[in-house]
C-alpha cells in the first residue's frame, strides 16, 4: 500500500487579543511554537511539517528547526477575523503546488503544548483503517446544560440523567483527510471519531495568562 501523504500543519498567528504574542510565550525555556514543532517532528507518519505565520520571529523558528513554511502569511489572512481554515487553505495550496497533493492534514495548535503521543499513534491507525476524521476531546466532569459541538457553534440541551458524559473539543489533536477538509471547510466536520484525553494537562488550551500559569505549573507536577 502506498504511504499516505499526511502533513503536519502549525498555525501560529502573531496577534492575540487576550494574551499578547501567546505563540511565543515560553514553558521551560521553549516557546509554545517551538514545543509544537519539536513534537510534530516526532510523528513518523507525517511526510512534512509546515508552519504558517505572519510573525517574522515565529517564521525564524521554522528555519531554525528545519521545517517548511510558505513565508509570511498575507495580512488578509492574519487579522483577528481571519479563520484558521483560510490560513490552512493557503498553506496547503502552497505545499501542493510544490510537492503534490496531500492525503491528510494533522493540525497542531501551539496553544495546546501538552500532547499524548500514544493518542496520535491511535489516531493514525483509525484514520488509515477507517478513513475517518479524528479529534481529541476532554471530559466535562459535571453534567452541564451545554455541549460543545464544534469551535463555532454551541448546542444547548438539558438532561435529567446523572451519569451522562459530556465532552468538549480540547484542541490538541485534529487529523482530517484533505477531501473532507476541502469539502466541509472546517477541521471539525459533521462526523468524526473522538479520542478522549484523560489527563488535565492534555486539555490545556492557552488563551489567557491564567492558562499559561497553569501550564507552567503542570510541567512540574505529575498529572
């Protein structure tokens, strides 16, 4: 069987309203972007790793760590209203013009610096065997009335059952085929397989200063 051409995609925009320059914030001396690059290079199923950014400092990290980049991202894809999907389309099309069509995309967000490599190994097995999108989720301990369906839409529902399991997309793993991504234009399609992260640290998504403080704390704790 021909090996699938799966690329790792790191989207690291310069601007951030809540936490300034968050993709360059450091944990144990390494920026969130560099932590993500180093993890991506451990994933043997990836053909190449691509970094998309509008920040020259972040772009230099791609050169330092010897991964690909289309150069500085256009300003039209870099403001606060620009979607991750549009930036991804830009990077993928750049890659395909040079190296041919891809089969899958593994999105790695710098703001989720803790990842369980065993989950990625499981995800690629599911992806290759069943041709299904795989997304990591974390469990909500209590029984809330809101259930997160995707990054943009929240579905509200009530339940009288005490032991329902509720999950939210934690952002640490997205593995999707090119076909599905280009068709549905989202990393969270209508149908996907969820992989449950069962440790606190794998659910950390750094968006505020308090998230960064917790992440730094967790590097020194056995969670």
